[in-house]
């Protein structure tokens, strides 16, 4: 353990946490073979292009034995202590998570990692966790709070009954969202085929958000390969803004074609009157490279997880027919 431990946020799939691991991408290169991080960054830049992600690589490479790792999970976080050096598992290449760190997470009687509800964190730490686009981030400014959370875990401090009920509710909510996303991605809903059904769902969600004049656009609305699928306008006493959304009904990981289409739309617009906002919505996952490119071009990105979060937020306002097409049956259940 180093004289002064550091604290890091590492975004990684939940099933890695169950195995006591955190994994990051850049899987073409084996991080464990590089003792000098700047040489590693140089190699990544020649293979991938580093952009503004170099500091994330430096942080992951510099994690030491005893440093504290916080992993954001849906509505919860897992906190553990780093153990050992960098590992590389070629079997995880397809997941783009081949570069790994071992982390010792406290576990319950059943052997499952103990997690903490996000609402038990300070508002400042919650805000930091919610910032998208960072796979590895520094959290040392929250060292006192994170150490207290670790001590509570190690001492077996239990949640009260209300928290247990809330935890069960969030578990059921998470299960619902995962199943709904799986159905949407695999085409096991009753939405219209060819992507049209998802576009009309997005139209209804925008109407729930208070957008006006919302409609699904013609495929020939723009010249060249520029394209947007759904248009909505939101106005108040002072402003009126148009939102244009490119919608992709995909499985797996979406490519950057949707961003290409929105970039072309922006190129064809009047630069002196950019009176619209752009968004890319996909039912699939997206890469860090796509997120970075979209952020650099002021394009908001919603992936499959964000889509089902959006659906869940507006469940009470969705039309009964829409819920039926999604296969949603609302029946009260007991915790």
C-alpha cells in the first residue's frame, strides 16, 4: 500500500464487480507490458487516437495497491480496495474490457458485493458520479466521505428497514429496465418494424417532456446524407428551441453513422442561425470514442440504458396502447 492512498471512479460492467474486477477498454494493447505510461499513451494514440482520454489512461495505470475504487452501478455504487497490478485477459477483448484491476469488495453472507444506495452519498459526490464520458476519474477530494463509507461496510453497519425496502424496489426497477431494454433491442416488442416504432415512441416521450409540434420526419427531409428522425419544439416566454433527434434501433454497439448524419445536417445549416439542438438516440450501447466525438460537436447522446430510464420516468403518462406494444403490464407487487 502506498503512503497516501488515492481514490478513483472506474466505470465497469456490474458482472465484473461480482468477480472482484474492474476493466477498461483499449484492448488492442496490453497495459501490463508498459512500465512507462507515456509510452503506452503514445502507442494508444497511434492505434486509436487518444484525444482527451490520456488522463484517464494515466489514472488507471497509476492505481496502486490499497487505492480505493468506486464503481457506479444503477442507483448504487460499489466501493473496494485495489489489489495487485494490472492484468490482461484476451478473452474479454470482444467486450473491450481486457485491461483489468483486481479489487477487494466487501461481500454479504451470500457472497455478493455489498453496494450502497446513491442517495446515501453527498450531493457533490452524486453529481461527480453522474458525469458521463469519463471511464476513470479522480475522486480524492471525497476521501473523507469515501473512507467513512468503507468503514461502515467493514464494520457491517446495516441499512434500516426503509433502506432495505428501497433497495428491493430499486432491484425490481433495475430488473424491469434490463428486461425492457433486452426486448427493445431484440425486437420482442410490438413496436412498428424498420425503426419506425422506436421513432414514434421517441415522439411520444418528447410530448411527455412538454415539446410542441412533435413529428416523425420524412426520410427525404434533408439533402445529401444528412438526417434526423424526430423533430420537436419547446417554447417559453423568452425562447423557442428546436430539437432534432437521430434514432437508431440497434443491438450491440451503435456505430458513428448517426453522428455523421447529424454533423452533415449541421454543415448544411445556416451557421449564423443554428436555431436547433441535436441528439443521437440508440437502443444499443455506444463507445467512448462516439461519446467524445458527440460531446465535441454539441450532440447529446442517449444510449439504450438512458432510453429505458426515459421510458420509466414517463410510464404514468404513456398511452395504454404504447405500454401494451412494449409489453408493459402495470400490476402492484409486494416487496
